[in-house]
C-alpha cells in the first residue's frame, strides 16, 4: 500500500498531507522541523526521507516523521534512494551526503558548485545536476 505526500507550509509549522491511495482521504502529518524542505524520497511504501534548509534531514518510519543527525550544514536540495540502504542527497556549496539506511555521512564533492538534484538508475550509476 503506497502513501502519497504533499508538503506545504501552515503558519510556522511545516505539515505534510498523506493518503494511502489516490482516492483516499488526506490527513495532516506534522514534521518536526521549522525549516523548509526541498525534496522527499520514499525507498519503500512505509519509509521516507526529506531534505532542506541548513542541511536538515527528516525520516518517516511509516507512522511519524523525526529529524535525524545530518553531516550537512548548508541547504540540501535533492535526494534519491536506490534501495532502502543506499541513499544520496546533494545541495549547496558542493554538498553531497550518503545514507547507508540509518546513518548519513559526508562525501567528497568533485565540485564546489551548487548541486540541485541527483538521480540513479542503479548503484554506482547516476547523475547530479549542478549550477555555475
């Protein structure tokens, strides 16, 4: 069963609306961050990750969102999971971080450019989009 999420601002709290299918009833799900989020990725139907301002990373465990430790200190803009244990996020000032399914670590960047998004078709075969 898949959930669909829509991120939106409500006052100073960031909320998400979730449904179990395209015809389901939407309900608010609160996210524990007052920072803006830029992208969300779901490696499985019940596990999700979102990234955003100041390197914030939040995780969805099928019931609740929680903020997790992030090695990034600048904004993260894009996130992609190849498998539940292999995820990447990219962002400002050449920021690249990798997740092994539970812990995020910083990865050396080939450029100091702002990375906007990342996409993989399989492990070790992907693209990242940067600006000058």
